[in-house]
C-alpha cells in the first residue's frame, strides 16, 4: 500500500477492496498492510511476509486474498518472485484476486500473459521513477542545493526561495513549509564549529589519534553529533568529510532499487561548493588525509611485510594467543591477517612457523564454527524467502539436523580435509 500523499492511499485502497468484496458477497476478515513501502523487496514487506507465513502455517481463516491491483502485490524487479508468492498462496488453497485488474482473475492462458505484462510494467515504473529521482538529485547537486538527509555536524539546513532571498532555518527532523522552496546547507552552531576546528588541529598535529580525540571530547563533556558520547568512528568520519572545506561531495555510492550499496567511480562524483570559506582550509584537510592513510587499518602493508612481521614475532616469542597480537609493537591485528590470508593457520604455513597441536585444533574448531554459522544463516534466509518453516538441531557445530515444514528431514555434516574445514 502507499502513503496518503500518493495517488492510491491506504484509505482509498481499503475502500476499493471493501466495495469489491461487497459486490462479490465476500467478507473482509483481516487486513495486511505495508504502509509507505516501495514494494521492491520482500524483506521490507512485513505485511506480505506475515500473510505468506500465516497461509503456509495454516493460520489463515480465509480462502481469498483481495489486492487492489497487481502493482500493489509488489514491484519486484524479478518477475518470477512476484509470481512465486502468488503460487505459494494457491498451493495452500488460497486464491489471490486483483480488484482493479479483475480480467486476470479467471486463470486462462491469456490472463496469465496479461498478468506477466502487468508485473513487468509495475517493475518498470519503479525503474523509471528511480531514474527521474536520480536526475533530479543530480540537478540539485549541480546547482549547489542540498540533496537530502540530515545536515553534517556544524551545519544547518536552510529553506530558500528561487532567488535565495527568503531564508528559513530548519531544525532537525522538520520539513520545508513551501514545496517550491529548495534547501541549502549553511554553517550553524559556533560552538560546534570550534569543536570541528579543534578536532582537525589535534589530529594534524600528529600527537593525538582519533581514539584520543574522542576520549578528550568525552572527558570535556562535549556532546557528539547524535547527542551521546564520541567514538573513534565518528571522528574518522568527520576527518574524511570534505564538507568542512566548503565543498560537498555527492554520488560517491549507489543503492538504486534497493540493491546492495556499491561505490561509484570518481568520474561519477558531483562536487559542489556550499560555502565560500570552509570551516577548515583545504591544506589542513589534505594533511589530515595523509596522516589517516598512514595509520591503523588504512596503512596498507604488502603480503610480504605482513608475513615478515609475523615470522619475526614467532621467532622471538614463539606461538602466541591471537589476542596478544595487538600488544606486539608494529604487528597488524589478527583481523587483517585473516582477511588477507584466510586464516591464522595459513599464515603459519606460509611463514614456516611452528603451530602447537592445541592451537591447530582450536583453529579447526573455530573455522568449522564460522562455516556452519554462515551456512545456517544462508539456509534460514532461503527458507524464509520461500515461506517455509525450518527447525535446526545443533550438533556441536559439526552435524546439524534440519526439519522443513515439520515434514522433510535432512542433515548437514562438515568433513575435515587435509587443508582444513
């Protein structure tokens, strides 16, 4: 269902469905709704998910599902997904009826073709709207206007008219009063601007880390952008934000049509000036980026460097628990080793360092646990997508017994190979 601000509001759809039920001598016994949802993904459709789950589990006290039209069932980009959920209803004895597309309800082959075309049209409408929204946002960014979202720390949103003469400062969470107005970003709270300058000054001095800056701000009782305590991630995010030089960067990443967010090429970025003078100067910002690139996880070491450091530590101290790695001067965290080489055991093999039998067993158990957890999550996710119920019996992370819909039983067993799990 759509919001009240759209053409087909919740209320109008319910009235149309009720009218259809009255004409066909049907009684509406329950309403499932997804308010203000795009209908692109099943995961965000709590109402539809609950409907499918109730039907499969036999908790439904109805034999017919009334839907306003085919687009309200979903705008899934994969047309088979929309058909799949309708099939699950039919398989469990529940018919799906479209009130405004009544000519597709008789089940003949011609109706099936029309239904596919309608689903394709619904999916394409979302793609067209997405393209229009993106084009509008690009135009706003190229005009130096705010493209949406909360204002960065130290800035405020201001609603302006076309001539940018009339201005109205917007508090967090409020919207512009006049639809024709546009929104720009302007420097805000002077105390927050001083905090921003203080953060960059401390970091560029090279004497205080991001973690140290967060600790100092918390000790001084300064509130973070979200109204709580400062953390290292917040400091790093601010140090990386070019907006404090007076330049806003937009379209660095993309997540259209509810797809997984991905980074865009620099050629796709849109840079626009929001202030003639930034909170800090460009040279200080660049210096902060240089320092950040040489610290912590941002300091990219080669595989050879990582292995040499590891081998040197093992030769000096012998096999150590993973938690000790962070205490060794100059040695990268175990997370980096696992990301780069797959496992700590593999690092031992590459460096020729000795690994105790006890540690080898522990590494195998950990690897098995991680593998089973990942597989279990994937199986449960697929079962939920299909509307199936699944029961899992834990088998000490090696053997797991599954029972689908309380009928079909299966097992998953992990076997050890020579190179590990």
